């Protein structure tokens, strides 16, 4: 027996006038999808591994960039070393015209110059060693400062070349200097200062720690020091006025013996009849008018252990022949 489809027939009859096209179908499908997947905002995760990698790249790249930029600048900087052989400093100077200021700018350095600053230092060294007494100071006992000075052009069309000024200054603070002016294009030495100024100290820096260390070690009177310390101290601060006794002069013991005999009359006038205690200084021929070395012998009634308070006798001898040149009584200062 066939089933009763009255319900189905009723539905079909109610939908008889409903038209369902393709557009309606798409709307239904979209509604179904929207109901299954609710719309929620999408949140992106911030990845820590990406942050770490970025920071690592920055830590490596930034210092390398700074070093690269620094290396591209002119590699001529101020020194703090003690000797000329190790380093030097370079500045640049624009000549002043009609009161104009002189800018200090490394970009003004002569990029196309034929002579580099290093070469200028070597040229200055050759000049020093050719004209100055290197037995007093070697080139390495100077600090060096190189200054580039720009050439100037005049209204008549003439111009002066750019120059390097190489300034050498003694490391002992004694005022000894030597200055060389060099053409940056040809390397020609245009001017240099007095050679004597480079080897004859202008003053004794008595308050400097270096000088005080000498006196702390040896005592207040140079003539009581060992001959080696006398000579080295004199070389640094007196321009090598003193020297050691070689085969060309009499030994200091002989000079003392001669001074003892020569000072008898002078001590007798002071009421002293004993044997004096003598100390010697041997002066180089460079300090003598007749260009001969000589001894100055300090004679005392007793050994010098403290401040000098009594008169003493100074005897001057020709160091080569041992002849007495002068005898005089000196008073304590």
C-alpha cells in the first residue's frame, strides 16, 4: 500500500510560486559560511627571534661603520708618545690674510701633495742630523709636530707653495727646539732654525720631577756625583758641558792631586793647614775659549755631606797637560 504523502504535497504546493535562482543560492552559501566562521580580528605575533637577529646585526654593523668612517679621515693625529720615531702630530693652518681667521680643518690637507707628512718628518730628520750635533741629542730624543700651512695667492697672480712646518722639541723639557720648513710639492727644505738652539738647553727645569729625581738620588751638589751621572745629567740639561775622562786627558785622581798642592796657599790664608778633600768636574772642549777640555776641582776642608757653610777653593786645570790655570777662594752661597 502506497504511503500517504500529504505533507510532502503540501510543501510542494506552498513552494510552487517561489523562484530560487543562482544569486539566491550564492547568498545562502555565504550566510552558511559566515555562521560557521565568525569574523574575529587577526593578531600577528611579534617574533622574538626576529628582534634578536636584528639587534645582533646592528651590534656588528654599527661599530664597523664607525671604524670605516674614521679610517677614511686623514690618519695624522696628535701624539702622546715620547720619541719622534714612534709618532708625531699633524695640524693644518690656513695663512691669515688681512686679519682673516685661520681655520683648523683636516679637510684642508693637501690631498694631491707630492710629499706626505711621514716623508716630511724624514726630511726634517735628515736636516737635523746633517746640521746639528747628534752627540748631544739624537733625533729620537725629540717629540715632533707637523703643521701643514696652505700657500697663498696674491692679486698679481703670484703664489707661495704650501709647506710643512716640522717642529721638534726635546723630551727633557730643556727648551731645545729645531724647526724645519719644507715645500709640500718638492720636498725642498726652505728654512731651518739655528742648530745651536737644538742642542744647547735654554734653561734647567729644576722643578720638574725628572730633575728632582737626579738630586734625590745623588745629593744637592753635582760635583759630588759619580762621573757617569754628572755627564748624563749635563747632557740632558746643560748641552753636554761635562764629559768623561778618556785617554786624551789626565785622570781625575791626578787632577785632584795637582789641586791639593795648588790650593795650599789659599787654604793657609783661611787658617787651614790640613789635606783638603777634592771633587772634580771635567768640562768638554766645547765650553772652553781655547777649545781644550779642563778640570774644575772643588777643594774643601772636610767632606761635603750637607749644606756648604765654610769657604772653599776652586782650582782650574788644563785637562790634557795638568797645568794649573787658576786658583781662587769661593764663598758658600
